[in-house]
């Protein structure tokens, strides 16, 4: 497979601790609800920093069991495997994500991106899709982010906007 299209994500060398984490316990709980517990047919993919669970006081393994009991799958990355401070937990609806990726297989293939859910998550974890492209829209759709200003389909596209919701 060709090198995936997009900009490789680069993680700085600075590590942050829970004391550096900018959100309160309540904000962290809200973030987990918005990014992970809403994963399903209209939002096939979500992720969150592992620091968010620590800040919210949520047992990560218990949350994984809760989400997996709903038919969702999880995939974790250590801080060394991702650009997300503290590491990351990705949650996905395997059927919904597979259907989306199959429907966009031509876009993914042309961009050198995989169309299998776990491989797609590995790629999205390490590569930013270019703004204002069909590939960006595909990734944003996976996150259920239909109003991201970086979308090709978004009127008034601007360069330099942070990609994707989560």
C-alpha cells in the first residue's frame, strides 16, 4: 500500500500529567459522554485522551466493558503510540464504521488509506487528512462531525483549522 495521504501527526517531547490537564472532573465526564458514549450509527468513531478518564475518576476497564456490552469495540494506544497526551482510547461501532468505509472505499484507496476499521483507526491515529478534501470529509463523517469548518463540503473553508471533532 502507498504511503497514506495527509500530514503525519507529530507528538512533542513534553509529557503532561494529570495536574497539567486543563479540564475539571465535570468537563471530563461531559467529554467522555460526547466523544465515546454517543458512538453508534451516526457517529461510528470517537476517541478520548486517557487523562480524561483519570481526571473524571472513571475506571477505564469498566467503561470499556460498558461500551463493549453495547456492541462497540475499543482500541487503546499508549502515549508513545499516539500524539494524544496521556495516550488514547478509541471507541467504534464496527458495523457503522465498516459501512462508512466501504461506501468511501474509492476515496480511501486513492488516498492510500485502509478501508478496514482497525487499520483505518491506526491511520487516523497517526495521520491528519488534508483539509478541504474528500478524505477529510470521510474522517470527519467517521467522527460524526458534519459541521467541521475544514470539510470540503463546508462553505467558507479556512486553512489552518484544527481537524475533526472527536
